[in-house]
C-alpha cells in the first residue's frame, strides 16, 4: 500500500509524527509531502527535529500568500506530485490550507482521500478553518474522527456510517509520547519564570490579528493579567503588531519567538493557565490539566468545554480578565475523553489495512 501524507503547518507536523512511525512499523510505502505553508525554522524544521519526523520526500515550497493564492499554489504543486507518485490514497490531517488543497487535488484526480481529525465543527463559517473542514470531509473516502461528537456531526451531515471511523485524537497521542522528553527542556529557566506562576498565550486567528482594535484589546488584557503572560508570537501576529504600531510595553508580558514543540509542551505543562485562539492547544491543555481561556465566540473542540477545562471568552478586556480569574481559581481535575491515548495511529493503520481503498468512478492516475 502506498500512502501519500501531506503536511504544511505546525499542527500537521504534530499529528503526522505518530502516523509516520506506525506506518514505518507496518511496512507501508509512505511518501511525506511538505507543502511549505510554514516555511521558517521555528514554524517548520524544528518540529521535524523535535518529533523525530523523517525528512519530507517532497518539499513544494509554496510559502505565504492570501488564502486563495496559497491554496491555489498548493493545488497545482500537489497535482504534479500526485501524478508522479501515484499513491493508493492521500492522507491529510487537520484543517489548514494545505489540507484543503491536497484533498481537492486528490479528489480531482480520482484518488481516495483519508481525513484525520474529521468531523470537528464550530458551525462558524466565518472561520477559514471551518470552510476547510467541511469541504475536506465532504470529499473524503475515509473519515477518522477524534471524538464521539465529531462522529455525530458527520452522521448529521449525511456521511455514510461505514466511511466514519472513531479512532481518537492523534494530537494527544503525539503529546503523550513526547511528554517525558519535553520535561527535559529548560525553557522556563531561559525565560525566567517559575512553575505555575505564569500564563501562556497564543494568538494567530485572523479575526483577532487582522484588526488593530482587537489586537490592542488582547495586548492590554495581557498587560493587566493577574500573572505574567509568556507570549510566543506567531509570525503573522508579530507582523500585525508592527504594522499597527501597537503598544506592547509592560513588564507583565514576555513576548518571545515561536517555540519548538518540546519547548512549548514544557512551557504549557507548567503554566497556571493558557490564553489562546488556537484549536489544538485547547485539547493539549485539557490533557495536561491546565485551565484554558479561548478568546473566540465558538470552538470546534467542544469536549474541552464539557470537561470544564476551557472557557470561551468575549473580546473585551474585562471579560478576559474575569475569565482568567475564574479559571485560576478552578482546582477541578478534567476528565480525558475516550480514545485520547497512545493508540490512535495504530487504530488508523488497522483501518487502512483492512479497508478496500477504492472509490467508484474514474482515476486519472
């Protein structure tokens, strides 16, 4: 069996790492394609090193651009790669532009698509990621769902039950298998913060970053937070702060460069709380028993809300500070959802081995 997997951004690297290892152990012919959506060292190469990922077999080098430009470039480059590699199936993970572009290119060539992390829904079509999720799930042949709620979402949308496979959360497998190694990181000492005496923050969603007013609200909330805030700044966010000439002064906020995977897991695991607009970090925080404040109106990670590990927060200084106060006072232990364990990649490989990977219709390959 020849599987072509596609990565392009930080969450993809994390999710593909356990799969690459298991595919190797099973003897699958596995081709790894890196689109180059994240192309600087902090956002890309360091993750390959931290996660023991093999070097990509192909690097498309598409770089940055608007959603349409980036997606179009990846589709064109992926079509060429798919025609030359002729895989049995294309495997995509998550909800980034690389995921969407690779899935569409494959479907147009009549190749079956397997989507890892299928069925997540925020029901907010203003989010580019939500558009990607819906489209990719609609054209996928195998849908690997991380939660029972994701399975229900797909069934409610009319997806055939035999195409849906409840396998668990692949990002959590990566977290659990690398947790011990991450504890060797000295990132806390480098920054100068003490265990459980700081918050971690990540901000990169367009709604928050591409508005001067919204970005200033977030920075002002960080500066007034009850604990110091360690803020690894995404390149898009750093560029926006510079473009808007925003005030980032304040001893309470540690603005640092993006971190590698192991450093970030160490930093997150020892934090008193996390403030984020990311998706995966909400889940990582739950497993690490770190309370989370999500600066968004909606979330596709509803299990984190049900577990009491996460609060959605309005984009308002007082609201953010109130949410921070509430989560810092919460000493509850969070229940881990079913199949958020170290067996996810094996369950996916089991399905790939037993499924007849074929879809009706034509194939140009």
